[in-house]
């Protein structure tokens, strides 16, 4: 009866060191999270909802990709930040600044 090789790639002596390193990185639990890719249509929907919130003061929930996962910010959009590429959202705890490139979801909380 043959012994099963449970981790045959790590047992290989013919593997190049850079491939062994890549395999090790794949098998380790990763703390790094990748920003999910969104298509152009989703960005247009986000832009429309955010501009309506700015014009009419509607509440929105913005989900942002952070280093430790996702976080949400709820409230009306005040204006774009003083630094290009940022939004200012008025929350119950004060004004929060959100980077536009890290937004992964936008939802309306109130209707016009």
C-alpha cells in the first residue's frame, strides 16, 4: 500500500525557491485583503446616489474597504473633501472622511 503525500508540492525537491515561496504564501492564511474590482456601471450608480445625497441631503450608507476588512459610514454627504478623491459624510458622531477609491458599496437609506 502506498503512502499518500498530503502536501506533495512542499515535499518536492525539484521546486524553484521562488515557486516554493509563492506556494507558501498561498497556503498561509492571509491578513492582506484585496480591494474587490467594480465595473464602470457600478461606479456610475454610486456617483448618482452620492450626488443625490449631496443635492437633497439624503442619507446613504457607504461601505469602505479598510485595512482590517470593511467598515460602513452612514449619513448625508456634505461635500467632497478638501483633498481631491475624498468625501465628507455627516454622521451622528461627527464628520467622517472617506476615500472615493476605497468605496465598494453605496446604498440609499431614504428616498427623495
